[in-house]
């Protein structure tokens, strides 16, 4: 038995809470994972896990073993990261979670640059509005827009983004343009439901450095960033979207920025990951690349 593989499998089961989820993150059959853990318990002559049809819990002996194994695996990762080969030529797969707009509009156009520098690193990118559980789902890192509420993970700010209120020329020809935020209720608008929230976000503006959101009676509400932008481009209503997501359309004349004299709030962008000592070389270089990517972009640079 590969003891390191068995230790890693045990840690993944504990963190994921089920054999099925752990097997998915390890990309191995459930039966193979089960046999690996059973063999580990046989070799150690101790039961590490209590299994039921619905969940897995750790025995007292398993909890002790978990604490020690996590430290051991972290030390091994540090040793690998410190070698000359790992630093100069990192390899392997990285699992990354990101919001749809960031994944589509920020990462995708730039990833070729990353691969030219690190051709042996593969990236599995999950995009969507729902925030993944990094530990349970086996992600190495995630890119989060807005405030971070995962206290047991490292959060490193890599950028900042603002919002732009905009609409198509066709919609403005049909309805005119608002000259102040309080006039938005007289115009067709489109609402966006953020992840983890059951209602559309307000259109926020800054008044004496205070953020105030305008509750609007939207004619259309969606829960996906790409759909939201498509609705705006289809002249269905006024949208308020991240500035980086609409700048190309504004430059091309497909959208027109509105209410530019009225300040709109900015939000931080973080990359989150387990504490530094658990990072492998492949994850370190990816995070460093993210920092440089956001720093080069005027619309996303950290402020």
C-alpha cells in the first residue's frame, strides 16, 4: 500500500464528510477509496472512521491520527516546494473556483500567458454563482469578489473592482436617460441575484461615502452574470454590472455608461486558500500569477 496516498485519502474523507465526495475530488472510484481506507485501518490495527449509509464520522483515534497526518502532509509539501525542480518547473493539476464573470472575462483571456510559463500545470476551473466549499470539495484556491467570510482560510486581496450603470443606445433612444439615481425607478431595469442571496441586489451609489442601495421594480431578474450582461445587451433594461465586464461593450458603442457623476462603490477581490504551509509549488505560482494579472489591469488593480 502507498502509505502517503492512503493518508491523503483519509484526510480527504474526513474533510469531505463522505466517501463519495472524497472519491470525486481524488478522481478515483468509490470502491478503490474504501479499500484504501480499510487497508490503512488494518495496517494501523485501529478504526479511524465510523461509517453509516449517510455520513462518516471520525473516531477519537481517527481524530488524533488526522491531526498528525495533516501536519506530516504539510511538511512533505513544504519539502517538495523547496526543491529547485519544484520551484523552476512546477507540475500537476490545480482545482480553482471562481465567479462566472471573473472566470470568463478575466482568467480565460489570460490563461495562455500562464501556460507559456508553466506548461506542466493543468487547471480545472469551476465557475458559477454558488461558492464552493474549498476543503470539502477539494479546491486548491478560489477567487472571491466582495467580502470574505471563510475565517479558517487565508484571504489575500489581489484586486478591486467598481460597478458601471449602463444601457444600450437603443434603450436610451426609446426611454431617455436618467440624470440621477432616484430616477432609475422610472426606467426599465434588470436585477441580478448574487450567490447565497434569494433576492436581487440593489443598485448601490455612494452618498457622502455612505453606500445606499436603490430598491427597484425590475422588469427582469436573473441569477447568472453572463445572462445578466446578455439581457442588458438585448436592450431589455438598464444594468449595473462590474466595470471590467462591460468596458469592452462600452468601448465598442454597444453600451453607454450612465450616471458617471454619481460615485458607485468598489469591492475587493481576494484569492483564498488554506494556510501558506499547505501550498504546493504549483498553487504558489498560480497565485503569484493572479496577483500580477490583476495588478496589470487598471479596472481590477488593488486600491
